[in-house]
């Protein structure tokens, strides 16, 4: 797993891959909306990596399910100082000529998810770890300074 900071031109339309037909057996996908079941393409099959984002008093915490991937196959990047990008790829299993496949349900291909971090995120202090197929990315938060309350004496 690598943590890379880089700067690119920001594209507001590429923050997330969204398929409104995700989960439907006859979605848009590579079948073009026909009544033919979707087939997995290299990019779309694993594109919907599920990621949870929670905010604690100390940090923003992202958890991604990436079963079967090694940490070397996952990349965590911060672009333009405030875009967190999590990507990776699961390769197809090698086929042997003597193999007979009865069912193929596990997805393979690339995934990419992008999140615009809030202003209070310390993007330069991002930490990532992976355990049991779950990637955890922690982005510390800046302390919120409470405004001073000053009492004013009322005269008269």
C-alpha cells in the first residue's frame, strides 16, 4: 500500500463512480440497458468498492472492504491537498486449459473512489492500515478553537 500526495487539475465530476442501476440484474453497465444480464468489465466490475466514512472528534475515518487484496495492490493518495483517493485492482484468476468453470461470481478489475475532505482535515497527516481485508484510512482533524466569550460590564 502506498500513500502518495500529488496535485492534478480538479475534476468535480470524477469524485465518485456512481451507477444508479447498481445491484439490479439488468442495469446499464456494459449491456447498454438491454435485457441481457450485465457482464463484468475490467473497470466496472469492482468499481463500487464499499467505503464507510465516519467523523470522530479527532479524525475522519474511512473503512473500505477490499477482501483478497494485498496492501501492495491498494493505493491511497491525497490530490490537491483535499481530495482523498482510494484505488486498487483485483486481477482475474489464471485459467488453465484443463479447468471447467461452473460459476464465476467474484468480481475482478479496478476500483477508484474519491472524497473531498472538509476544511478541518489535516491531509498531510493521513495514515492507512489494512487488516483482515479492511482498509482503514485515518485523516486527523484540526482542533476547533472555541471563540472566547468576554464579559462586558454594563455601566449606568
